[in-house]
């Protein structure tokens, strides 16, 4: 159930932007608390990266919504790549839930825990996505591999001395 080129490019591009903005935000967030660094510049960089990450997340939600009927449902019915597919969907659901919690849960006690979980799941996306793609492509390669030649005999109107199938003998006798 390979995705069409333009959609696949858009999905990979936005997931790449989402990952890069999140990973760079982690770095910028750590740098803004160091006293020897220009904390104001890092604060601005962290804010810009977080805004970029949030915007990319919204576009990702749209693409994931489109992915359901055009990829997930079709692959599920065809019984293709279910293990890594379920793992991918579960990971995205957990990321969406923790992102929602980071934005809307007001508890300062829970926020660091939720942030750590979100970061851990987010850093796992490239691994899970790569595994899903590799397993999917390898299963397609196995299916599309040409079968070894088999010796089969087709029924023809040309009489043969020894028909391959005993049921063809009466038919072949009538033709001759």
C-alpha cells in the first residue's frame, strides 16, 4: 500500500520538519539556561522552534487524518505490515495525547513528566517510521519476486501424442 509520490513527499517533509524543530528546540531550551551563553538569543530561538514545531504538528494532524482511509484501512484489510503499522499509529496517538497534555494540562507537577514522555516518543519516530517503511518494502519485494518457471501444459487445439491431462483425452479425440 505504497503512498503516492506527492503525498509521501509531503508526509516525509513535514515529519522531518517536526522532528528537526523538536530536536533543535530541546537543544535551544537547554542552552537558554546556561549562564555563560546569550540566554536571550536562545530564548528567542527556542520560541521560534516551538512555534514551528506547533505549526508542523497541525499540518501533520491533517496528513495523518488523510492517511487513515487511504493507507491504514487499505493495508489493514489486505493484512499488510500490521505490526509496524499498529506501532506507528500507537506512537502517533501517544504523541498527540502528550502534546495535548503539554498544551492544556496546567499542573506544574505533571508537566516535566509529560514533556519527558513526549520527547522520548518523538525521538523514536524516525526509528519506527523507518522500520515500517523497510518492512513494508521488503514484503512488497517478496510478493513481486518472479516465480520460478513451472512446467505446465496448456490445452490447445493441436493434438498431442500423449495429453498431459487424462480429462483432455476425450476432447482431443473429438478434435482430430
